[in-house]
C-alpha cells in the first residue's frame, strides 16, 4: 500500500483503509485456531471483508504470479539465513574438535584401505574446508535470491506506474530481477536449483564424514566413538552393543536432503513455466533439512571421543608409511620406484 500511494495509484485515504485492512487480516490470522490462506485469491476475499471492494486496488499492476514469486523468495531468503547459522555452528564445532588434537597421528584411507598417516587436525580440517566452500555457495545463492520479482505482474508488467525498485526497497531486497518474464517464470527454476545444489553438496560432505565414523564401529576398538548416552542406543538382545544411533540419524537427514533436492529437479524440469507456485517449497525444505542435518552433526561432534593411542597403534600395525620409504629409496639411493 505504501508504493501505490506514493505513485498516486490510489489516494492517501484509501491507502490508509488498505493498510488497516491488511493489519486486521494479519491479526485475525494470528488468532488461536485460525488458518491463514496460502492462496492470494483467498486472502483477497478476507481483505475485501475487512475494508470493502476498493481495497483490491492495492493489487493494481500486480498478479498472483509476481506475488507468489516474491513470497517464495522471502521465505527462501529467511531459510538461507537460518541454514547459514547452522553451517557456521557446525564449522565452529569441527574447528574446536581439530584444535584439541591438532598433531596426533591417524590413518587415512583410500578405496577403504589404510593408505597414509596424517595428523588429526589435517583430517578434520578437510571437512571444515568443504563446509567453507558450502558457505561461499550459500552466500552466492543468497545474493541471487535477494532480488525482487514484485511488480512484474503476470510476466509483462502493466500500464500502472508501479515502482519496482521501491517495492524491492520496502521488502528489504538488494534489487530487482529486471526482466519481468524472468522474474516470475524463469528465475524461480535456476534459483531453486542453486539452493538445492548447495544443500546437496553439504549433504554429500556430511554423509562422507559420518561414513568415516561409522566405519570405525566395524573395528573391535575404534579410535573415534560416541560417548555413551543420549546419542547412543542398546540392543534388545546383545547387551555388549552400544549402537551409534545419532550417526545414522545424521545420514538419514542427509538422504532426505538429497531426496527433496532431486524431487525439485524433476519438478522444475517437467512443470512448464507459468506454474512457479509449484516450484517454491522444495528449495526451502532442502535448506531446512540441511540446517537440521548440520545441527545434528554438531551434536555428534561434541560427543565424539578420540583415542589417540588407538589411532597410532593402527598406523603402526600396517604399512602406511611405505610411500615415504619408497620415496627415500628413490631419492637418496637411486632405487627405481
């Protein structure tokens, strides 16, 4: 209502009625038991009920299409911020874990077999760097999401003097998606793909880390274990078992991230433009599950125990320093590799 008054699309007196009607509908929707509508056409009926038919003039030069596209971006933008906080926290917890044992020696594996020894700090920081790349992807995604499609109407704007830049400013966007067809119909597809791709990359990174720890539990004496307690479980028949339930739960949520993301890709591919209303939920849900996955990961890392002696014993029991032996023989004694 602010922009339509500023542009002279409606008089100030009507603008006041519109603002009061919007406030009333919002307040009614916040009442216990109320079910606010998700469709603008239903919302418009409530606005008319609150302020009369003239309040529909706030809709001048706008469509359910650009309103829906804007709503999706507002929700996506908010979820990116929440997910970013979970990502920062998980990264900080991993850094703290690495700082406790920076120089202890552990085995690293390739093709599932002990390969070369590395420091514990080196091992954990590999995952920290992967999360940092994810953070950068999320920053880029936020910059693309934080552009306003509002005022582009169905796809070709209108003859009303709608000030799209002012609408973007009022809603806290950094700018507008300039091409009106792109704003409503095309950009929701690739912007959504960008968001689910970020979530998928994080899920694969976290899944790999959890898989590493799960592999430890196949050893008689792991060098990484969960503290017995709320994150572990027991067997109904084998009293010696302490099941790392929290590890599996993190991977379950990672799988859910990938499932929701893949669903979006197929939906965006198969649903033609003009149906952007059906393309807004999965990116938000993928980011929501990504945040839950990272929160669960942080809880796991906080309760991981590292047995440094067990780790070095594993290194000493195998031949993982043979690479360096071969390099020394070649470099110092001229023995062909």
